[in-house]
């Protein structure tokens, strides 16, 4: 029971992920074009409440009444929100469509570089020198692999 208080934040995260998935603009385009606004928003509210109902029930069973009310308000509030923004990560380059190898490699391996930097930070926190060296060597090897192909003569 004492560790359940940390699961409240996990429930918030899962609920936001579920509700964010239902707020896609293309997903709701058909409903919005076929139904009136009031019926459309009622359907979205019922859908969102159905998604978070088990989490609200679990919170109510453990006497987290305020958190369950917040979760219901969050579900109803996100029913009126449509995610129309493109969330793709775009890194601007001076070469427009034809970037050189480092930019292409960096875009393709951004997630692994981030993991290796987090690993390095963790190694510094726990004073593990070997893990720190491993993460830095991993980053160096990844960056060296960006240049294994020759540059286009047009850019040279």
C-alpha cells in the first residue's frame, strides 16, 4: 500500500498517452464531419472516460479520491483537444535535401547517442569510471561511422 502512491503518477502518464493517441486530427476527422459538434464532443468524452475508467476505479479502491477526480477532469478536458501539430523532430541543415554524412548519421542515431549520454551521466553520478569510458567510446565509434562514405563531389 505504501508504494501505491508512486503508481498514481504512472497512471497519469499512461492516461495522458492513451488520451493523446485518441486526439489525432486524422482519426477524428470522420466523426467530426458526420456528426454535429455537441454529439461529437459527447462521443469523445465517453470514449476518453472509458479509456481511463479502470485507472479511476483502481484509484478509488485505494482511496485516492482527488487523483481520480483529476484524472476524470483530464479525460474530459482532452476530449475537446485535437492534436493537429506534426511532432516530427526536424533538424535544419544548410544543404536542404542533401545533407552531408554527419547530419544524416546524427538524425538516424539520435536516440542511441541520447542513451549513451544518459549512461555517461549515470556513470558520473555513481562514480563508475569504466562505464563512463565505455559510453564515451561508444559515442566516438558512432560518430566515426558517420564518415565511412565519401562526400558527394558536388559538395566538395
